């Protein structure tokens, strides 16, 4: 009975759609970057030599490959990453013809284009001075999974003074000016002074809210300096500009796990988040997805070494009323006779003899009816609730996405 009550409540919530009470987290690790930062502390001369070698060879991107035998070592390659079989189609994100113009557009959006030029061409009369080089972690989780919706890159000056990370994730946004949902490319830029990094305990952690976060054996004297920019119609339109934006605090957006940004140049407000999941028919009919954003932890160690996705599950099934109808129908058909039998038994206590009516036959018939209603409901629902439960269990088991589903309804139907 308790299971049926909780299932009825869960089905009622799913009928109108509901969100997970707490967000979950998934990550893409940048496995080589902690090695690179630690090497800069131990042997800065080596890294200066690596950059000098790149500048001499007119290479503007350092591809960092982790050493498989030594957990503290890495090596630099040019042209493209050599691990995971070398260049793959998804690696076009990190090819010089794509990455450098993209970073230049972001720099232009934050007014650095006059001081940093990543696109200077060599000619016979003039050899431009390279002041900054891009850095790519070839062991980055997004590259390993060939996720072309997420880009992670870095920029460092040739004197190893400042390092900047760029976390660019394609998302959806609702624009205040049009009230329409569009594809956007928000990027979170985090800058840090390399001299402020230090070596910490190998198992060092920090506490942010209720989470205990790994610091990868590093410390930083200070907090992150963030810039946020957004590009509209990204990545479908070529060479779209990036617009400087500021974050606007809002309780509803926080509850729904969304970003609310205001574009500085136009004062336009946008609400944005990414989606991952599935639906049948339409998003307002049967759907299960997560809304996610890239969570920043206010420390460059975390900003540089990991991409932390904060995701909140959402589930909706406009046909759960059939499950509720089946549960309530059988519940009443069992509950009423059982209630009457209890009343009669209680009244017989004042009579000449105690009498307990037999309701087993009624309960047995109603349970058969419930089983029939379950089969009818599942077929009418086209097995959506079974599919959602199976996919949600798989996502949870392999720690892919914090999806939610009508577990209580499935449990009630199974029992």
C-alpha cells in the first residue's frame, strides 16, 4: 500500500514535469595540465625552452601528451595530438586553422586583440613576433570521447607569466529580444598568474558547499579572474563574434540550473543552459533530460585541471495518468471491501461471537485486474516508463548523466 501511495505521488509529479531536488556532477579531466603546472614550479627553465623551440619553429600551439610510464612527465608535440591513434575527425577543434581564429575572436570580445595577435602571417619581408602560444591537453576527456560540443584550450605568454583557460560549450539560450531559443557558444575565460601556483599535498582537497573537491596536488594564492562571453548562432554560422557578458544573479535560474547573462554592448538578457537527454513526440509530452552548465569553482587549479558540469535532471510523462488510474481503481476496489470487513469484525466484538470476513478472494481478483491494467497501460504508453527506467539506470551505473525517472512507479508495477 505504501509503495502504491508513493507511486501515485511520483506519477502525479511526472504528469506535470518535475526537477531533481539537487544537481549532480559529471567531469572531463584535463589529465596533463596538472603535470604541466607542477613542472612549471619545479623546472621553469625547461618550459621556457619548450616555448622557445615552438617559437623558433613558428609553431603557435603546444600539444601536451602525458607520459604513460611516469605520472609526472609529459612531452610536447607539434601539428596535432599523437595519442589515441593520432589525428581524428573530432580533432579539427584543436587544429591551428580552427583553434587560433576561434581564440582570436574570443580575445577580440574581451578587447585583447590589439595586444595579442595569434594570426600573424610570416612573409619574406617581416617575421612577426610571437608573444603567446596556445596549449592543448591531448588527454582531455572531451577529446577522448570525441565530444565536439565542448572545447578546452589554454593561452600562455612566452615569458610564462600568465596562463588563461577557455572553456567553450555549445548551449541553448532564450533571448530577451526575440523570446526565441537559439544556439549559442558561451565561453568562460579564467586567467591566473603562474607564479602563484604552488605544490600542495597529493591528496589535498577544498570544500565548496557540500562537495569535497580534488586539488590535484596544487595550490593557488588567490581566486579566479573570470570573463564570460557569448556567441550567437554558434557553431552553425561562420566567424560569429563573441560578446562580453556579465552574470546576473537570479533565484529561479539557480533553481533550474541555468545561467542568466546580460550582454554588455546591447544590455540584452539571455537565459542559457545545455541539454542532454531524449524525448518522444515532443518535449512537452514524454521527455527525460538534464539541464547543465559548466560549474566554476573559483580556483584556477580546478578551472585549469577539470571541466565540472553541474547537471539537473528533469522528467515529464503526460501519460502517467493511466498509471494513477490503475493504482487508484484497484486501490479503491480492494480498500473498500477490506474497510467494510474490518468494520464488521470490529462490530462483531460486541456480539455473541467474533467474525472476520474472508476478503482473500476479492483481493486475489483485484490483483489480477491490476496486472491486466499494468499490461494495458504499458502497451498504451508504448513502454515509455520501462525505457526511461532502463536508460536512467544505465546512466547512473556508468556515471554518465544524473538522469531521473519514475522509479517508484516501476517498483509499484513490478510488485
